[in-house]
C-alpha cells in the first residue's frame, strides 16, 4: 500500500488570515503609549483654550514645516540621503496652486477649480522631486548636498527672473484656500484642523512605512548598499522610490504653505528656507517621524518670541537669528540625535534600574 501524504497546509488558504490581521491592528492600537493618546487629545481640543495666534501662527506653521521636515527626515534618517531640495518641491507645488488656481494676477492664473489644480500640483511637484532624486542619487555625501542645494538655488533664481509664468520677484498674492463644505479654511481654527489632519496623515503613513519591507530595504541600502545589491535589490530604484515618497509629502505640504501665507514668492523656496528645513529636522531628530514636528515647534517658538526677547534686551530685532542659531547649536552639542535623543536619554536614565 502506498503511503498517503497529508496536504500541504501552506498551499491551502487560511480562514484565519483576516482575524489575524485584525488582531495585529488591535495589538498595534493597544500598543500606542498613553502619552501619544494624551497628545492627540490635547491637539484635538487645542482651539478650545488657545487663541487664534497660537492656532495659526504657532501650531499651523509647526504642522506645515514639520511635514516638510519629515520628508527631509525620511530621506536623511532612513535613506542616508541629505536633500536640500525638499522646500523647492514644496515651493513648486505652491506655485502651481497659484498659477493654475486663482490669485490677484488674473492675467497669469488660470482659475481652475480646486479639485483640478490640487492633484495636478501634487503630481507635478512629486515628479519634479523624483527627477531631482534621479539626478542626486548618482552621488553621495557632500556631493548630493551640493547638487540639491544647486537645484534649490537655480529654482529660486528662475522664479525670480521669470515674469511670464512665475511673475518674477512679486510672486502671487491673494492665493486663498477654497471654501469647501461652506467652511472658510483660511480662518485660524479651520486651517488649524486642516494642517493637523495633513500632518497626522503624513505622520501615520510614514510611521507605517517605517516598519514595512520597503523602508527596511531603504535602511539596508543606507547601511550597506553593496550587500543589498548582492542580495538582489535594486539600489538605485529604492533610492528613487524614497525620493518619490518624500517629494509627495513635501508637495502636499507646499499647498498648505501658499494657503497659509495667502501668497507665494521666490523667497518661499529660497536657500534660506531650505536651510530652515534642515535645522528643523536635525533639531527634532532624524530617527523618528515625530522629530521634525518637535523641531518645527522649537524653531517656530524661537523665531516668534526671539524678536520680543531682543527688544527687551535692547538689541535690534534683526539679530534674532542669533538666538535661533545658539539654540540649534546647544541642542546638537548636547544631543546629536536632537530633541528625540535628549528625551530617549532622559527616559532611559529614569527607567534604568538602580543598583
């Protein structure tokens, strides 16, 4: 008699696949720390006890700059690729909103509806950022920094000198968000929730990708590209995909930049703005998606209240950047991993058992 073999259980579809996935989701939700839930609750009810200034000028800018800084963090922290063109990508997205939508310059702006120019602006800026990545990944280290910095400078001067499309140095004024569902999204509270929603979506997506196979492969390319290539991975493709995702995040945030200001000019995407994104990401920390938002909050608070502090001390307000620079140097000197690194060291010292 011939022996009968049992069927291979791997080849059969498992009926417990969906419950197992739901179980993993429930475990992920249950694994969120109480501090994260408390922070989310505070942000949701912030307009109840915060005035328009803090909603708009402090936290609105924090969410917008933090999202752009997170696109920088994804490339530099996970991929080991320092790109100074992330603000350029955001600036292009903002310019396309002004050009394709409505502004004070009706002879240049095309007047498209928001549901048409928003996806076009995001797509075009994402493609632009991906092309920047295709060029930049041919180099590494300081050479990648210089190439992306040169692209940022070239974009600034191109917008500054082009009158027919980018309206030169004047840029575009009266670029306001559309009134969707009867809500004026330019008002402080609606814009606060709009920027908070975008920041939460970008953070959640980046947090999810950070645990995915794709991000693990990107980290592997960062640590040892030769070994990853020997394992069959396409190193250039992984780097290009990382640039594409980071460009998409920056493009979405770029729309909020022009809606926040109500205008856009070459200075929005200048080299100084690119350096600001670098400072925000490094101050917050490049090891976690929450880092750029913390760095953005620190940067905005210093930039906003340093002027008042210098007035009290009798100095000219033009020197407030000195305090911003000193704060940046102090944080980096004590913790190369930024504020996140300081928090982890402090938390480790608290939780470390005493002997």
